[in-house]
C-alpha cells in the first residue's frame, strides 16, 4: 500500500540524503546489517557470558535468561502473525513515492514482497536487550545501545524498515519479554527447567545450544523446515 505517514516519510527522506555519498560507509552499514554473526552472534555471546557468571545470583540470573529465551520465541511468533495479518506495507527501498536512493551494498530486490511492519529484527533484539536488564543492568544497557546503533539504525538507513516498523517491533519484543521475566520466572515449570543444567546437563545443553544457535541465525534455517513440514502435512491429509 502507499505509505503516507508524515513522521516516517520525513525520517526516511532525511536519512536517505546521505546514501551513496561514501561507498565505504554504505558497504560497512550493509555488512553490519546483513551479517548474522554481528547481530545474533553478538547477542548470544552476551547470553552465554551471563549464563556462566558465578556468584550468589547465578540461579536467578539463569532463570531470567530462560524466561528471556522463551519470551523471545513468543514475541517472534506474535510479530510473524502480525506481518501476515496486517495490511501489506512496502519497505522504503521499494516505495515508489519516496524516490529512494539505494545505498551501496543493498540489492534492489532485497526483501521484496515481504511486509515491513513490524520489524522482526527489532522484535528479537529489543526483546533480548530487555531480558538482559533482568540479569545485569550494565549488560542491558550495552545490549540496548548495540540494538539501537548496530541493528535498528542501519536497517532504517538501508531502507529495509521505516522508524515505526522498528518502534512497533521493539515494543512487542520488550513488552513480551518484560512479561515473561516478571510473571513466569518463578513458575514451577521454569524453576524445574533451571535445575536441568545440574540434573541433566547433556540433555539441557544440547537443547539450549540449538535454541541459542537458531536465535543467532535469526531462525533462518528452521523457517523453511517448518514450511516444508506444513506442506508435507497438507499433502498427507489431502
């Protein structure tokens, strides 16, 4: 649909005036935005660092980490449902009315056909940053700053999202993970799961590694797997 939000149009137009002024700058921003290691990899390094911190608060910190991972999965599911159910929204680089100048390093057809509202990147990384505040205030601030500077702003600059796409995704992720940490951390199921690293470490860490790997990879490998399973199920039931 044609996009006529004055705030988004003003911000997008302001940012886009700097595109293609520097090949090196654009390439760095594009590499930062498209490289999973510099996004999910960094956040999962923070998570594993926090997981193995020793001290009197280790048990509660681990419980909050588990609540955060669970909340991230729920938040991403909500975000994906909204992407599929809300009216389709073109990304800035595909919006004809903006006369967008494509920065160096971005393909003209990047993410073409995928609605931009809300940003799944914002959902995930602001959810993680919110959860990290429950573990360590300092870690939370570092994660939040990284999410803003290295993930959110580059996606606006490259024309992958409007500011309100980012704000909506950030709100969804933050609220869901705040709720999971506030209301689920001390529930019986989470207390039980928090004991598994000691009682059944081989099972727990195998599953936890796969979960954090998928987060680091932004679930890119599991999405086609789920789509394939749905198609297979439809074929069997047809």
